[in-house]
């Protein structure tokens, strides 16, 4: 009936509003408007541009690091009249612990993050260095972990496929036990291929799956996630909250024996609509973890702390 449809649409709208509460939705819409004819045909949204928000995050990170180094140098220089032992003691007291360098993908294909996740990572000693899987030919120098968030890699699949050097470097980073954490679009990028509008595009190839936009359907909602296996994110049993919002589907036709090949299902989740019923989600191989769920580090800061500590050992 008409009332039932209105109730349904109102419920879906409410879920979407809640999902996007902590996401830079304006940046998402702006990018789609600029680069997707299909989106423009379907959407008449007119929202304010907040592109500067993520750019300011990068600038803020650089300023914090620069100020910290400046204060250290000033302190040491102010004691230049002291003897060598005093200078050595001053330097030891003011020495800044090296930051753990986490390379985070940020461009028009990958920009779907909880912004506070970056701040929480930094609170545990991480330095966030942004890079573009579309344009950059290599990971930032000294990368100790890679964080690839969500976005719309299918729209830019051709450009991502053409950048073979960074796909190869990310693949080799994973094979050398480097820490990689990927969510949603990031998970798609770590698969062997992305299928979009009946075309196939090569991606990083870490997980032996195809991520197909042509065979999927809408998955949307809040999720409570529980680790089934120990990973760099934490011990088995650790729980956190997040959300899921995607249309793609993973096709496992490149994986005859996933577990025999080292691929593990490491998460399970329950949704608000079906409490107590846990479904499998998320994959792990070596030190790479990929999932469709966007985890909130604010819901359990151990996720961020464990990631930074593990990256510091790499």
C-alpha cells in the first residue's frame, strides 16, 4: 500500500542519515557529480562543497609534525652554552619517539573514511601520509602500514588498473607481511579484478576474488563486529561497531581452496534488525585484512592501538 511504501522509504532514509553522520558525505556527492553520468541522472542533490575538509587534515598533520620538530630543536639549541654532557641529557629528554608511518589512500577513488579514525591513529603515535592509488607510482617512503578506505573504485577502475607500478608495490608489500587494512572499496581494490558494466579491470590481486558491481545488491546497515581470529587488529573476541553500505559482491572463482591458500574468514557481525544472529564477514591473508564494513575506531580504540603497534614492528 501507499502507507507501507512511505514507511519503508522513511526507514531507509533514516538509516542512510545515520550511516552518513560521521562520513564526509558532501565530498562523496561532489566527486560523483563530477565523474559519474549515471549518478547525475539518478540524483538531483545540491549540497555544499566540503572538499577542503580532508585537505586540511593533511595540512594539520604536517603542521603538527613540523611544530614538534621545531620545539625539539629550539630546546636543544637553547642549551648550546652548556657542556656536552648537559646537551646530551637535554637531547635525550626532548627526543621525540619516531612516528609510525601509515600510508592512507586518498583520491577521487578512495575518500570514504570516518575522519576521527585518523585522529585516533595519530593519538597512538601514527603519522598519516596520504597517497593516490590512481596517480602515485609508489607508496610513500618509509611506509609501515597501508590503510585503504571506501569510495568508488569501480568508477575509476580503468585508471587504477593502468597504474600497474603501485598495484605491484602494494602486492609485494602484502607478500612481505606488511600491514594492510582495507574497507569496502579498499577491499575491492585488493581483489584480483573489479567487474563494472561487464568490463573487467585488474587490481592489486592480494585476495583471489572478483569484486563485481554487476552481480551484487544493496547491503546497508549498522553492524556489530566480532573478531573470530587473532589479527593485527586484536585478539579473537574483540568487538567493535561500524556500518556497511555497498552494492558489489565478491565472486570467489579464483579460489578453489581459499583456506588452503591461506585465506581466512576472520570476522562475524550482527545487525540491528537481527540481533544474536552472526554472519561471516571479512578476510585475512598474511598481514592483510579486508572487509566490507567501515569500522569505527571510536567504538573500540584497541583496534587503532593494535594496528599502530603492529605496524611499528614492521
